């Protein structure tokens, strides 16, 4: 008889607009009354995690992502330090992450970012939530680097795509979710495709290590059909994440 899964700790990867996949996974956990004891996350994973730990349900997050407000959050920056500018004062951000301080969250959260001054990953468990999410998601050159306490930070996924280390001490099953599976690609490459492929390839060493440590690991080759920059596929990604979570946890539980 399969053992019942009662609680997990989560490691959520980056992946841009594919973050709706994370929401599908979280929705399945909620349906099954599987308690999330802690979350370590980077990039879009940090935003999803911060929102969830603030009490915003996966379905509520999905509705926010699909709203017209979210599109107004970004504007083309004409390459002034970045391709896009994010309006950090936009009201939709407060809907997505209602709290401002990490200490207010109901679930322990660990957000990773890369300190460019020393070329090292840093794990944050306190501070300004939205600022930390911005730093963790600052994938240069699309978004500008973020200054925190006179240090410069960029996307945490550059060094460690699926942060596991903060979760080991919880002595609870670890569930990792990867939005960048490395799959064979028979399509012809252009310049952007080469760049994207090289970035994903550089992440694989840490992904393989994460797979070895995680008790459960969810990723789907199908997700590569969806662009990390498109805001049109949130429903499909949500459903894919839900299905893959159900299949994986039922099979491994």
C-alpha cells in the first residue's frame, strides 16, 4: 500500500512565465491537504512562493497573472540597463504579495539571489519580500540588477536553479519542481535558441544534484513547448503542473 504524504518542503525553480506550472503543483498539494512546511525558491519560483506563503491561493495567483494589471507591470526599457522595466510600486504587486516583510509570512521562505560582488549565491530568510523577489528574478539583460545593502544581486537561478540546502534540516520529504528540463532538441538553432540552450545546459549540474536529494521531483518535457516570456499560456501551464504533480506524487507516494 502506498504511504500517505502528509507534508513536504518545496524547492521551486525559476522559469519566467512558466511559473504558472508551480501554481498547478501547489493547487494539487492543497487539494490533497499536503502541508507545505517550508519553501526554498529562486526567480519566478520566489514570487510564487512569497505569494503562497502570504496566504494567496494558487487559483488567486493564477487570476492575478491573467489580469490586465499584470501586463502593465512591465514596460520596454529601450535597453537602459535592461530590456524591461518593472514598476515595483504597481498595486498588482501588493495583491500578489500582500506582506512586505519576510517575518510576516505563515510559511518559512528562503529566497536565493547571486551576489555579483563576490560571485556567490546568497540565501535570504528575512528582509523586504518584494525587493528580494525582484533581486532573485533579475535575469540580466532582461531585467536590471538589484541593489540591496550596497550589494548588487541578480537572478538566483544563474548559480543554483533548484535550491535544496535550506530545506535539508527540516527532516521532511523534499519536493523539487523544475521548469527547465533539459530535453533533446531536433529543431534548428538560431542565435536566441543557442543562448537559451546554453543557459539551460549550464543549470544541469545543480539540477542533477537536486534530483538525487529530492524525495519527489516534478518536471515535464511538455513544458518546453511554452515560452518563458509569453503571458498567454497560464491556464495550460497550471493544468500541466497539476497533472504532473498528481501523476508523480501518486506514483511515488
